[in-house]
């Protein structure tokens, strides 16, 4: 009986979450255009949820059209012009450049993430999932240890997070792909791989060998 109940939960929960996410997007994103649509006589008489759905569809179409437009010669020229304007303003330049690089890394060029690792963060004995962003190491003095940049995203929004410079011998390797790690982070750990192990022993071995050297 318990097994059948759990199987029912497993079957219903993804469906329920999907419906909730769709409802949230339709009501919240669609509400951005509700006031505009309220001025159209025909749409005034429709239920609010229907107007929200139309608004959501309109937002998706607008985003798609912007994507199509920015791939054209004129669109690229306009985007480039906006970038030039933004990069001339000190505060705006910092925000725009950082956000653009992060968004492109997360959604366009995920190869910028070299590999998925575990690091002891924010304290010893607790582990956070992160991405090594480059193999260009920093030197930690006076030990001359190599420290690699590791981006540790936040849950459920991976566009924000922490940049850590972690000594290479303290990195715990994983067999996870970038895509799998993103699924785990965005879902808050609800989605997880079949094998869930952290090889802290190898980390301790590397620490001891580093200390002996």
C-alpha cells in the first residue's frame, strides 16, 4: 500500500508542478499586458485567466521576434549601438557587462564551465556544487598553491552566486555533466542522479599529499 501511494505521488507531483509553473507564468508574465489588453473591447469580456494566457503568449512571441530581429544585420547593429551606449556609463557598464557575460555563459556557451566539482562551502563539512570556470590558476602565497576560480550558483536562480578561488587540492571531482548539475541546482536537489556520492576521501588524500610536499 505504501509503495502504491508513493508511486501515485511520483506520478502526480511532476504533473502538478508543471501545471503550477504554467499557471504562474501565465498569471504573472501575462499580467504584464493585461492593462493594455483591457483597452481592447473584445478582450474586456474574456475571463482574467484567458487574458493572462493571451498576454503570456504575446510575451513569448515578442521575445522570439526580438531573437529573430537581433540575428539580422540591422538587429545586430542596433544591439551593438545599445552596448556602446551602456558601456559609456560607469555604473551601467559594470552591471550590463557582468549580466551579459553570465547569461551567455549559462544559456549560450556552457562550455565556459570546464567541469563540475564539489567544494567545502560555506564551512568545513558542508559541500556546495560549483563549476570550474577556467584552468588559469591563481597563485596562493607563500605556499605557492594553485587556486582555481569556481562559480557556485544559488538555488533556484543560477544566474547569481559566489566566485570562489579554491586551492586545486581542495576541489572534489564529480562525474556530473554541466547539464545534470544545472538540473540539480535549479530544482533545489529534487532532481538528482542515480548515484549520489561525494568522494571526500580523495579530497583528504590530496590535502595530506599537498601538506607533505
